[in-house]
């Protein structure tokens, strides 16, 4: 462990990058700080800023014991700049610079590409906080409310992570981009966030659980792809962000699982054996399984759009330049340069999908997307286990990669969740078999109530199996301000 692993908490901005030795950078970040706080107060969690929240704060970056828990008011959270420990002598593991020492400064020829990737990554973080800002008002329990706020403060910290890189390595235009990150707004027509999924609403808690399952998982994949970057500060920053991402996906996966659990319990209790008897199920104030499937179809397809086109010269350039790698790059058994490799891509031939080999260098996005899908398949399998344990005849299925796409190679096609290419008119007429309609969304919204008594949960979600940091079931995770 180097001395930098220890986080300096004495300064305004906690950090393990020896900020105090770089006065002008420190001053620039201290100038950005009040604007961040203003953004947090305007666009962060609506209300609850005076409540005491049982939050985890990072105190170091070593894998063990990097966090401490305690009550914090969110505006007092110590948003810090934390990079994973520097690996002495680290070599670039992929691309045309493979084998060269990792860069500690931005190579001039890759400046624009790096800045763009950092800005896109940075933009998603505050966007998600904005999307989730009203959810505290309808939290199904104090446990869930606390998890929401934990996710929110950490996404705020991820914004800090990217802003640090912009300020330290990109001079004046970096500082301008950092300002713009506080000015764009999720869903705003005039100044929207950059990527589509981050302009969608997250109006209810089922959306939140789906978002943290599927969209935070895109975060994981994209961060993994940057975690081996030849630009060492980016690699180290994203590595530490990944340690926080685990909890976000946990909140999502277990959240959906608890919804399924509660629905199945109710179906069993009232002898409802047909999962499609929607009104019988809804009568008891739980989410029917077909609606869960539709919500999942929506969130998965919107998130798949975040991977860009399967075939992408942007992605090829980023890989070839040793800037953005693949998922688990160092564990892949190949030349890490993709000089002669091919990768199978889904292609539409006479309205049937076939796999067609393409140069792997052009298919880096497709591969990351496929690795993402494999990750999702495992999550859905854990959900199906719960349904099966109740003996209910229903399985949730991940929708086909080409279903309901707005970006990329499949966006021109009308594809069912099973992967059949059909007429646009047929698709339009049938879409509400696959995606939630207004009635479904209104039903979900009607379930949202604020449950603030410790240990109590809304009708539609089961309690978690364990508390946060080993706390008991009736722990007061949020002490609401009077
Ligand atoms: N929306 O070559 P193409 C997270 C544009 S989530 C709008 O196919 P490329 C988080 C693209 O910019 C992780 N535009 O794709 C989760 C390009 O435009 P230009 C976020 C899009 O560039 C939850 C053109 O289409 N991080 O952290 O290889 C909570 C052709 O692009 C979209 C990253 O994404 C879209 N969906 O890949 C909180 C990592 N897709 O340049 C946080 C950084 C494509 O021709 N970003 N376009 O004008 C990247 O690596 C890549 O930019 C992308 C796109 C994967 C986004
Ligand atoms: Fe994040
Ligand atoms: Fe996240």
C-alpha cells in the first residue's frame, strides 16, 4: 500500500491524489465545488437534505475496509477524488500501444477522443441523480430510501471523478466541459443529457430497480472497458468507481427479486395459479409478473442502445489507440490487438437474423454488448429461481438484442422480444404485449406510497434478506428531519 491509498480528509475535497501539492488544480476544483453543491440542492434528492442518512463513505481505496458507515446529511457527504492504487511499471495491455508504459499524461493525438469519452461518462452520473430525484417521496421503506440516497451520493462522486480528470488533464476546455456537466438536465428539450437512456423518466420504484439492475450494469461494462485504458489516471479512476457500482446493481437485482417474491407469495396465498390473471393479482396490490416482463423489456432495450452500433469505427479507433478496451481485456486469450481476428455479428438477411463474421476490431461494441447480455442472463436466472420455488408456471426472458432499438444496426427493424423480424404495422399494433402501456404504468404508480416506519414495507415488495452493514430489520436507516 502506497501513501496515496490513504485518503486526505482534512481538506475541503477528500482525495488520494495529493491535491494539496497542486495549488492551481485545487483552486479550480474548489471553485467548481459550490456549483456542484448548488446543482445537488437544485437537482439532487427532492427534500430529505436535512435528514440523517445511514451512508457508507469511502475512507481508503484498498479492497478491504475502504468504507465506513454512519449518519450523514447528504449535503455534508464527503464527495472525494479516489483513484485505485497506482501499479508501478504498469504496461498498456491492448491496442497498438500494447506493451508500452501506461501514460501518465494525455497523449496529444488522443486528447479529443479521451475528452469525449470522459465527458460522456461524466454526463451519465448527474443525469441518473436527476432522474431519481423524486423517488425519496415514495420510498417503500426506510431501507430502500437509504439505498436510493447511497446510490445518488455515489453517482455524485462519479461525477467528481470525471471532473477531476477534466480539470487536471484538459486545461481550459476541460474546465468548460466540467461546467457543462452541471448545466445539462435529464429530459430537458433544450439542454438534454447526452445519451438517450439518461433522458428517460424514472417515475416509480420498479423503474428504479430495473434501472439499477440494467442501466448501472451498462455502467459496469463501460467502466470495465475503460479500466484497462492506456491513460493510467482514467484506468485507476474507473477501477475505484467499479467498487461502488457493485452496490448499485445489488440494489436493483435484489429490488426486483423482492417484488417477485412478494407477488409470488400473494399468488400462493390466494391460490392464483394463472400468472396472466392480471386483475386477480393486482387486486392485492402487487405487481403481476407479465408487467414485470414488460418493464424489463423496456429497460433492457433502452440500455442496449447505450452500447452504440455493433459495428463502430469510433470503437475501433478507441481500441486501436489503446484508450478503451474490452470487458476483462487482460483475461481474454488473444493478441489484444485484433489484427486478424473476426467476431460474429447479428445480420438481417431476408428478414432472418444470421451470424456473420466481421473484423473483430470493428465489432468491439458488439462484443461488449454481448458480454453485457450474458451478465444480464445470469441475473434473470436468479429471478426465475424465485418464481420456480413457488411452483408458478412463468419465466422472465431477456428480450432479443434487436428488440425495440433506437440506436444502431437494428433500429430500422421491427423485432419481437423473441427475435422475429415483422412488419412495422404489426409491431405497432402489438407493442403493448411487450412494453408497458399507460394503464400498466398508472397501476405501478398507484402502488407508490411513502412508508417511513422503521421495519415496515409497502404492499408490493418483500423485506430484504439482510440489513445494510448487518443492521437489524427495524433499523432506522433514515432519520427524517422534522
Ligand atoms: N445516444 O460508433 P457509434 C453509467 C452516437 S452508464 C445518443 O455507434 P460509439 C451509469 C455516438 O456518440 C455508462 N447518441 O458508437 C449508469 C456517435 O456520435 P458521433 C456510460 C449515441 O461512439 C447508471 C454516433 O452515435 N459510459 O456509467 O462507439 C447510472 C455513432 O456512434 C448513442 C459510457 O458510455 C446513444 N445511446 O459508442 C449512472 C462510456 N450511442 O461521435 C451512470 C463512454 C451512440 O458520430 N462512451 N451515439 O457524433 C462510449 O464509450 C461511447 O461513446 C458510446 C457510443 C458507448 C456511448
Ligand atoms: Fe456511476
Ligand atoms: Fe451506478
